[in-house]
């Protein structure tokens, strides 16, 4: 079975992936920070048992793991693939993970909150993800009563999640728009409309790969539909502007663009060592070149899958021994040479 990030979405250019995340707490227990290890372990096992048939209606298979029983490298790799967040990776209390075969659905027990539901999909599909998340949420709530206040909504460990407990986000690719002088102004404009924009791999010049995540700023005082609408509109507006800049660039500098893309492909296809920085920059060029029709490969493939695959922990996972930094650069180049299709 292909994992969600190995699939290719041909919908809206510039949109990489969508994510819906819900956080909930079981009213029978205190928030995770206040639980001792015995209470934490007891709660996690009850949640695991109560949700053992979760996938039956959808025909999905879920695998459960205690986070503490996973190797540190496994947790780091799951974080790189966006299944776990940093709090879950560093969590020391008993905690659990329920994840689908293709990794598009994951439920984390007892980290920041008792229950963290997350759904992922390539392309712009927040509405569809919300429909699925809502059904999963109802399924869980039928078995475990949530901590809920009639005035404030769902009660969470962090005030920023109180209300709907919903975080909708979209990852977009903005290689040319982000280089413009007006980009920071555009980000500020998104903030005034309730959307936050941040670099996936760092801020400004450190965000190699030009991937940006757009998400809602508030969870309180808005309905789920309003949150999804806000994030979707921001993603569409930014990707439309990116496409306009690229269209103008194609008209004025097509040969230069082609040269950049083919050089990037050549380096990726034949290099023997690649740093994470260089690999992300060249893969970003390939992603834009494919979208603009400047380059064509013998078979369709997900550039984003390569971007995830070259991250340190995932490279270590496919190696038969621990790798030094220099060896990682070699493994990264080998991985790309093997997975990048021919022209």
C-alpha cells in the first residue's frame, strides 16, 4: 500500500498537502501534565482497547504502539513524516500511537492532550479530511466522553486550542513568490484574515525547499467550517500569486528557468554526496519545473516523497548501520539517484 505522501495529486498546482488535526480530552482524567505514570498507562490502555475496532467501518487497518517502546530513531522518523510532533517525540510518560497502514491517519494518546487526531492527504482536500475527522471524532466521543464547556467548547491543555480544538493546515510550494520583496507583507495580510504562514523547514533564507505551512490562528470563536474556509482561501490566494509570478518568469526568462531545472536534475541524478540544504533546493527546482512543464520524467512521481525521504532519521532507517554526517550526505545522494525517474 502506498503511503499518503507517495501519492501524486494533480489538482491545484502549488499545493502539496492538507492536514486536519483535532485535540480532545477525556473528562474522566486530569490533563496529561497532571497525571502520574500509573494513571497515564491505565488511560492509554483503556483508549487502545476502546478503539480497537476503529477501522472496521472504513476498511482500514490501524497499528498500535506504545511510544516509549519505540526506538528514538523510529520516533524521529515519524516526526519527519509528520505523524508525531516534537512533544510526542520527547514525551516521557506512557503514551500511545494508533496509525493507519498508509500513515494518513494517526491518533496520539496522552501527549499534550489525551487524544490528538490527525489526518493527512496530498493536495487541497481540507473539506474531505474534515468529514473523515468528524466521523472519527464522533466514534471516539461515543465511547469516551470529552471535557467540554458550553461556553468555551472543547477544553484543552493549551488555551490556543480551546474551542473547536481544530487546526487546519495546508503546505504550499512558493519558490518564486517567497523571494520577492513583498512576501513578508503578504504573510502579514494573511494574519489579518486569521491565517498563519510559516516555513516548514525554518524561517526565510533557512527554509530550504520553499515549503510553507498555512494554518488557522484561532480555534475559539469560529466554527470548523469557518476555519477550513479561512485556510483554504489563504492557500488559494498565495498559490495563485505564485503561479502569476512563475507565468511572468516563463514569458521573460524561460531559457534561464530551463537551464536551472536541468542543472538541478543533473546534480541530483549524478551527485555522490548531497547536503540536506542542497538536495532540498534542487528538489524544489524540479518540483517547479515539473509543474511548469519545463521538464518531463518517464513516470509520475511525488517530489514531496523524496523531500521526506532525504531527512536524516528516515535515511538512517533504511541504512543497515548508524551513519556519520558525511555518510548521510552519501546516503542522501544514493537515495535520490535511485528514486529519481529518468527524463
